[in-house]
């Protein structure tokens, strides 16, 4: 598992992950507390462990399942011909098919969901207790009892084996579902859903399906603009899903197996997109190839379009010792946009000389940050005089560090 996640880390984190993996390899065994006697790690969803499906799908006499999200196929495999089966889940996850598979179904009490602190306390844990001919086991980890968890996602489960004659079915059930002060209530029937609830569930499912369907995107230059092609797998949902660049949300088109977003400006390119279904939105990150390196510079210039805006932003970076000084400096440094008005006062860059000098000795790295920002801006915005002055401060900052 550590070797797998290392692929997605930067160089600094890779070294730490490698060190941790090396430490784990030197561990002869992990200590277990009573009532457990054995453990097994189950990494899921990696190519190297494609067949590493936990033994919890094997034949069992009893199953106690805690999972906020469920899929009919996985629940069917888990329950099978099991004699005893109890489920603890979210009320929204209980369908007729799910309800009929279990001896008892419990959900979080409403008083916990909607409490005086306005904080939802719904289920998040994933727990599997199984009784088999080989013994009793407890699985804990990140995997819901859902199709995506066991066939699409990267997950991890820890299997703990109980010592013989320690924690049986009745003991586990009584501990998890005590008669007094129990956090869960038993459902006597499938929860009735209003039409609005059903519609929302359909929208949520369509969002989820769309996110998993999207594979990648690619940017291509088309004249003075850019086009983004988004590739996705076919979807089953009947709901229309639209997608738009986050930097240009008005360009919203239906999501197809191949969707093209045309006429984008350089500053509008990014890996973030907006999905829309029935007026509801969510943001998704898509791996997008071909974004030009100068895109960041275009964004800088769109955020700081004038010299006045640049000086205001520079004042924020240099001042900000307290709110009052920030407001004063912003008013002073921002200056008028009208060149005629500016000609009647001191050169704009003169007002930042003293703040730059102060920052030079307090935090030389700040000067480097300002210099990097100026490199990204149109020279007409920053001005030749300010560029020259910052270069002098940058040289002085390097000498201080040396």
C-alpha cells in the first residue's frame, strides 16, 4: 500500500514514505490487545493485488455490517445464505432490496442527526463482524459495502481474528446495540420517501456516476483560443449532466463520451470543471494534458490588470502588520488610474520604497516572492522603474542570505 501511494507523492514525501515502508518491513509483528490473536492486512484496488478480496465474502453463519453506503450486488455477496445478518447504516441508504436481506436494520437516531449544535452525527465507520467455521473476525477500514469500494476504488481493510470463546455474536451485538442509551434505532419498515427525496437521490447518483465516468482531458490550441476535449465512459443515467470550465462557468455543454469545450482563453484553462445536474453544481478535478506553461502568467495579468491594482496588491504583501496600516497603505499605494492625476503626485513606485526596505530586513524571502510576481506581469503594469528598484532589493536580499 505504501509503495502504491508513493507514486502520487512529491520527492520530499516519497522519501518519508520509503522510510516508513522500510520501518514496516523490519517489524516482526504488531502487538495485539485482548481479545484478538491474529491480524491480516487487505489492500484493495491496486493492480498488484487485484485478487486480494477479503475472506469476508466466504461462507459465514452470521454478519454484522456497519456501512453508510451500500450496493445491492456487494450486499448480496456478503449476506448470501447467512443465517443471521444485522445492518447499521444511513436511513437514506435503505431500499426495499437492502431491507429484505437483513434480519434487523438500524439507523442513527434523528435526535443525533439534528441536534442542538446543528452538527450531523450520521454514520461514517465501516465495520464487518463475521462468524465462520474458522472463527470470528472483525474487519475495519475505509471500504463501504459498495461496488465502487471493492471494484473501482483504492481501499484498505484490517482483519482482526478473535481468540476462541471470547466475543461471540450475542456479545458483539449487545456491545454495539446496548438496550440503554443506544445511538441507533431499529427500522420496522422501509423508510417512506417523498418524491423530492427520490429525485435528490437520483441526482446524487448521477453526479457520482459522472465523476467516475470521466477519464481525462486534453488542451489544443485553435487560432487565438484553445479547445478542451474531455473523454468519458458511457453512463447509464437518464439525467442530463452538463460540464463547464471552472474559469468560465457560462460555457456549459452536455457531457458526452467525448465533449469539446471551444473558444477558451489562456487564463480560462485549468484542471477544475463544474458539473451541473438539474440546477445543482459540483466541482471536479480532471487530469488535463497540454495546458501551456504561460497559463499562470495569463491568470496573474487577469487578476492584476492595472498598475493601480498591482500597487494595491503589493501594499497588501508589504504592509498588513495590522488592519489599519493595511487600509492606509492600500489607499496610498493604490493611486488613481488616470495618468494625468498620477503626474501631479510622486512616482507610484516611490511609495513602496520604505515598505520594501522594511521587508528586506524582516523577511528577505518576501522580496523574492514579489520579484517572481513581477516576472509574470505585463511590464506595462509593473513599470520599468519599479522593476529596476525590486531588482536592486532582490540583489540585496541575496547578499543578506549569503
